[in-house]
C-alpha cells in the first residue's frame, strides 16, 4: 500500500488566519481524500481531491472554507481558511489505488486560539 | 445516504479473552467493509477488510464476519493482548464506485493485563 507523508504534523494558529496542509504519496494513486477527526470523534469525510479539477465536497463542507488542490496523482493540499476555534481538529489525508485499500497520512493536529 | 452504527462505544476485557465489535450499515449496495485501529496520537491503520462476496475473513487473531441480509458486520479479536488496546473504527463503502468510506463512531477497547 501507498506511504503518505503529511505536513505539518501540528500547528497552533490564530483565529482568522489560514493554514495549508500538504499530502505527498510515494506512488501514483487514483483517489485522494481529506478527512477531519474532531477530538474524541470519528472520521468525517471533507472532500475528494480530484486530479486537475475542482474537489468534490461533502455536505457541510464548502470550497471557500476548505479549498483543495491536487495538481498531480501524488500530491494534494488542504487549506483551512479564516480559522475559528471550532476548526481545531486532526486533519487526515488518505489515498487508495482503487481497490479500497485506504492508507492514511499521519495527520495534522490543528489548534486554533 | 449511507449510515454506519457501531457498538459498543467502549469495551473492556481481560487479557486472553475475546472481544467483539459490531457494526450495521444502511445501504445494501455497500460492498466493502474495512476495520481500522487507531492508537492514541497515531493515524488509523487498516487491520482487516471484507468484501460483500465473502462471509468471513481471518488474519491470525482477527476475524471479520459479514451478514449481507441483516446488513451487519463484526470484528472478532481472540486471545486479546494489552497492545490490542486502541480505538477501532468500522467503515462501509459509499455505493457508486466513488472510493469513499463512511465510518462508524468508534469503539475504545481496553485490554486489562
């Protein structure tokens, strides 16, 4: 399965600012996704990162708040915009080669103060 | 849309005993059901998965069973060890070849030495 590097691993940010999280996969994958895991909670899908086109967002998530890029088959970024304390979570990217063998990145622990 | 319910939310067993975690899903078209283990502060790791054309799958001390008629699947851990202590998440694929997963709420398993 793919190996995923994600950075930063953690950050403390001021409210109203933005943070961009990077996800790099060591091999070409067909699908990449971004998840949010709020403290003590399960994983919630934010969006599917589509290569060369706009991401597909799940209900409750919008592009203005969580812009996503995927310029090629191995790299994606998620930006958390205009942050508030409610955005404090772990953000995880994941990837699959198409057989549902999901691998997760190590996560970005975001604290908004 | 697809919904996944997971029970119990917490489970405490003695070392050497068995542990069973159950999940139900709502969309009969789901065809892929993975289980993830997440240790504190770490990424979710895929431990076993099953597809809808299979009723049971085993990997050493871990097994998963699937009942398509009842739309539920279970994780069985035998001869539990303290290192099995973690949060376990079940998931189900969202139909339509999207590659997307919806996760259960998680079960915190504590194995007492």
